[in-house]
C-alpha cells in the first residue's frame, strides 16, 4: 500500500515539534518577509547556524514554498500590517527566541507623487509590522526573561535619500524603535539591535538601471554593492552577540560612515 505524501507544512510542523521536544535546547528564529531577498538569505543563514527557523511571507506562495523546501523552515502566510493576522500566525508556532523583523516595502518618487494610501501602507508595513510582531512574541520572551529582537532598517534611515522620503522616514523610525526598545527591554534580558543595509542586490533594485548600480558601487569604498547573504551574516552575528544591545550595525560597504 502506498502512503500518501505529507504536505510540506505538516512536515515542518512535525520537525519543529521534534526540535522543541523535551531535552532539546535549539533556539527558534522567526523571520518576517522570509520568502525572498534578505529575508530568504536570513532563513538560510540561521538554518546553517543550527537554529530552528520559521518565516512569515505575504503573498509569494511559490517563493515561500521553495525556501521552505530548501531549508526545512516552516512558512506561514501573513501580512505583518494586520495585527490579527500576526497574532494568528505566531500562535501556530513555538515560542520565539529570536525575532527578525525584515518585512518591508519601498517607494521611489518625489514626496508630491506619493499618495496618502501609499504613505500609510509604507508605515503600516515597515513600522507597524515591527510593532505587531514584537507585541506578539513579547509575552513568551518576558516569561523566560530572555530573547533577541533584530530589526532591518536602512542606511537611508540614517542619512535620508532624495526621492525616498517616505521610505527613509520609516527606516529612521525603525532605528529609533530599536534604541528605545533596547532600553525598555534590557532589564528583562531581551536584547534589541538592528542592521542598516546599504545598496543590496535584491528585488528592490530591479527597477534601478545597471548604470546607476555601477555608479553606486563606485561610490562605495569597497567598490561593490552588497548581497542579501552579507546582511544575513550580520543578523546571525547580532543574534549571538550576548553583550550587544541598542546598536545599529551598518552593512553598507562604507557607503555611509
């Protein structure tokens, strides 16, 4: 008799149950926006580093399934801008030891060209998403008196970028949230840090011309643009840096010093 194949999601849930069974100490990492770019690279990097990993994604089911099949990480469809969806998604998972707030969207254009709806959506995802996810995982972290929250900001949150006012504003907020949360949660044993990537070759660069990307690489002291893997490595470092909190780690090749 041939046994029917199990769905990938069921396999991942069983694997997490085994990992978090009695006697196991493997830490659980949750990555938001984990189906592509920096998020997918983070999923791979944390799996390689020996963590149990889950990730949230919004709508790219095929990409999420591919990352899940490659890594064994559990994928959960969720719009981080929706607090109810976040609560429901995280309720499916084991307690989170490391939260990586990576989900984000961008907008390029003059401030006069961005409508109210687009402006609100940028803040809802890039800032509100962190707020919702932190609140969802925090009770378990406070109960254990330990945890790690990692936020993905941007070098434009440090210095601003012309024609990216809304995006720069959201990422500046992420840096400020990181520093404030580190002070608020430090006494409870919870560390909070962020990374600020520079020009990273992800889908967000798809509309940028080769000439512009080459020019940006020339302006970078290391003479090249970054990769998602470089940012993921920085996130793994911060997850393991037990005496580092409230810091913004630039991953920009020296573009912003």
